[in-house]
C-alpha cells in the first residue's frame, strides 16, 4: 500500500503548485492518500496564509479533485491552524496545529521565515537569550491542541529551523530539554500524533527531520505516536524521503 502524506501546500497559500498538480504527482508516486492544506488566515502575515474569502473556494476545489480522482487516490482537505489564527471556516477533514509566531505586546514576530529577522527578534526582544525564546515557544506549543483543535501536531521543534549544528543555541542545555519535555508532557494526554516532518530537509535547513532524535525518543517513552509528513510546498517533494525515515514511526 502507498504512503499517506497529510501535510502539503499549494498556490492557495505559499505553495508552488496547483492542487491538481499535487494530486497528479501523488498518484505518480503511488500514494494511497494525499492531504492538501492551506495555512490558516492570520491578519498580520497575509503573504503566507490563505485569503479568508478564498477558503470556501479552496475546500470546494479539493473536494472536486477528491471526486475526480477517487478511483486512484484518496484526497483530503485540511487546514494548518496556527496558534494565532483568525480563520473561521470549519469544514475541513482535519487540522494540523502549529506555532509560527510570537506575539510580543501588540506585535507579531515570525519564527521561521527569515534567519536574520529571527536573530534580530531574539537580540532586541529577548536580550539575546535564545533559550528564553525556546521556553516561550514550547510554552505556546504545549497549548496548541487545545487552542487549535488540532488532529496532528506539526514540526514540534520548528524553533530549531535555523539552528543546524547548534550554531545559535545549545539543544543539550537543561533549560532547553526541560522546555520541550514539559511541552510533550502537556500534549501527550490529547493522544494526537506528532509528525515526522521531512520538509526541513527538502528545503535545506536541516540534515534530519523534525523532531530531533532525542525528542522522538522522549515522545516514544511517553507513549506518543508519529506520522510521516513532507510539508511539501511543491509537487516534487511530496512524500520526501519517506522510505528513509519511515522507521521513526515504528
């Protein structure tokens, strides 16, 4: 049986390909199920999210493709709900919960769009204390299922996107370990799977998927489950390296 990939994006938000191109590529790759997402509407970052007035169009298009290709693949429509979303549509098959921003005062700061902007935010708003940023991130993430109604927890350690080789902060520091473990402990009772997200590799930021191996082991020790996700923003990267990393879900 083919793979299931429930985290892909299209031109309806910040992806490169149309939904139909993504479906056709998934069929070519032999997938059994493809889930197509939009980034939920956030009024402070309209470049990456779906326009609120296009949500119904998006849902309708994915459902059209579901019917058109039902003999070849199962097509699902989902929403990646950010912690600070102001999206209102609920007619989705599933939700993926994520944290992409901090709110500091009345301002919102992205955690994953630009490395220079991330560094600037840490320097100016956290006095250069990267571990304080990590603590804040994991505190928000610990509440993401309750806040978004997520069925899947996205890219658990997204905060490390620009930290390959621990160049910005030490992921073995006791403060960091406590922060991510506290978040996992808070999330485990919900029973929602964590994704093994290979998109960070396909886009060249890390050499291993989210989450890091030590985090995966801690989640497993608590009885947590995983699913493979490509977080693909292009048809070429659907199910990216699934053969290589499927063992992590066992």
